[in-house]
C-alpha cells in the first residue's frame, strides 16, 4: 500500500475513534422496528431535561427506560431544512433544500428508502414538510395521529419505520390543549424574554402543546405494548428546532439548536442511561441504517451511535456544526460548538436578527417591543435588536449558558477563537458550503415590528406537485 494511502487511513482512524465504529454485536438478530417522534418547535422543555414546571410523563418514562443524550444538537434551527437534514443524513446546504419550504430535490434519498431495501414497511404521519419527492419515499401516510394503530396493523409481519412529525408546539396557539392548563407561575422565563403576565401566558400555551404531544406519545407507546412490539422498537424523541419565541427558533444559539434526544430500545439499551458526549442529529440516519443491518452510504456525514447505545460513557464528537439560512428573513449564519465553547459567524451585519415570522409576531415579541419603546430593555433582551451585529460571537456555554457575553475580542480566548474558526472553515470546505456572497433573498417580514409585508415565502411543499424552486441572486 502506498505511503499516502497508509497516512490517510491512519488520519481517518484518528478523526473517528474506533469506539464510534459499529460492530455486529451492537445489533440484535431481528431487525428492530423504528419509531421517530419529532416535535415541532420544542426546546429542552421536558421534565427529564430539568423543566420542573411542565408535564411530560411519557417522554420522561422513555428516558427512564432508555438513554438520554444531554448534549445533542440540530444542524439548523428551521423546520423543513432540519427535517430534511435528519432524514437524509446531510447538512442542510448539502441537501439543496436549505431554506424554509424548499422541497427535497429528486436526487436526494431519505433513510426510509434505504429501509425499504431491507423489507421495512415505512410510514409518516401528520406534518411532512419536505415536498413530493420526500413523500414518495414512504409507503403509508396519515394526517391523523389516532391512525397509528392502523399503521401497525397494515404492516403485516414486516418491521416498520414510522416518522411522526407532530404539529405541536407550532404556533398559532388556540388554547385548551390540555386540561388543566399549566400554571403561569411555573413557567421558566429566559433572560432574553420579558417576564410579564402576557409572556408567561404565551409560555403556558407552549407548555400545554408540548404536554399534548406527550399524551400522544403515550398512546403510541401503549399501542406498541398491546401488540408486544415495544421491546424491539427503537424509539427516538427529538425536535426540529427550538421553541417559537424570540432568540430561540431560527437562531444558532442553544435555544435554537439544542434538541431533546431520548432513545429507548429495551432489547438493546439499558434503562436509565445518560450520554454526556457531544452529539449531532446528523448521526441519526446512519444509526437507523446500522440498527437495521444496512451499511450507511458513503455520502452520509454522520456516524452510527449504536456503540453509544451499548456504552453511554463513550466520548462524543469534538465539534458539532449548524447553520441558518432563509426563514421569512434571510440569514447566512454558521456555527461550531464544543462541549464548552461556541463560535457563531454572521454574514449580514447591517440588519437586526431575522426571526421567523411566528416568533416576531408573538405576544412575547410584543412585550419586548413595548420595553424597547420605553427604553427599558435589559442587555440580554436588547441583544435581539442589536445593529450592527458582530461578525463573530464566541461564548463559554459552560459559564454563560444563555450566550449573552461575547468573548470574540477577549485576548484570553484568542486560542479558542482560532481553533473554532479553523474547524468551522474546514467543515465548510469539506461539506462544500456556499458563501454568503452567492445569494441574498428578500425578507417577507419586518425584522423589528414582525409585520409580514408579502406572502411570497418560497414554495409550499406540504402536498401536490412541487412548484419551481425559488430564484437565487447570483
């Protein structure tokens, strides 16, 4: 073997430790059923993640009977790009569907298509959000969560893969999601929101919808147990982006990209485990394929987590990466995170942060605007409206979990800044990320008032034939 080949092989082993490579003993003889439960716009607001004011007994039970990942992150904080990224095992800019409502291109393959090769019966429920090309890669669909038992019966004796895209807790909120509703006194108000009765009432409705989703999950788990399928079903609970509130959904802060990540598979995973290593949802597609006995294709960016299922103490990633592109307002944001530090790079510095329209039209946003008008914003709240924005933001997320103190210009953190800047540049080159200079799409929402001034939000892809892709400025 030529010296160059040996060197490359050695380097690859250093990059991906042997502990991350899957082996046959990590997998049971019978292919597992696979149930992915993805919440819509939900942060770490579950009892098992420390929120004492919310009722989520079913997810909490899955965590107790399975494995909870403490440091799991998404590849983006925008709905459809996030879901497509998870299902393809590619970063959003690699999928060709990196903006909100961009449909999956015809040449991209979901994990569901690969599972069909293994004889799996594949289904998806409620929210799809990835376009006709994605919809075609499943055998079965229903908009109604109550049809889950019908799906289980329709599969015959085949193993199944089911992707449940809950609509909870996406805005608008209607109220009366659960009875009794949560108590405004029990909600946690982060420092970047206003602690007012109106914001607390807004958070109550969010909590109620998270709790309603938890009830639906409980009914699905009960259906599995009734059919004696629970023991060999790999259940995964996660979200597509953070809660739909200012400085959360649509951002590269942890409030936008941190995700619950609970896995339960009684036949394989010991109860009560906790993995503290850095984890990305980019690893979910190869994990699913590995669990089903399929070799991940070479173009997937992640690595199987089956060894971590067996041994949660294994080290995780050195870095996770995430991005934000167009979602009502255009952005080109990239970030890299370690267990302790995060570097965010902003491209558009001349305008305040472009929030998704459901965040910037919420009661919580209205409270911030009232404080802004009165000149009473705290530094944490004022960051939302900052102009000009810094090109780089560096945070010690261990000491500053809400990411409020920018250390990018700190001499004491110069080495960390350089390390993360190098890692981010290398990731962008290796994944063929496009530069911000190649495109700039028009906003359809006012970045301060939250008012929508056009309905041209890009292609709608929930059903029907795909419309033409949006034009991009060159």
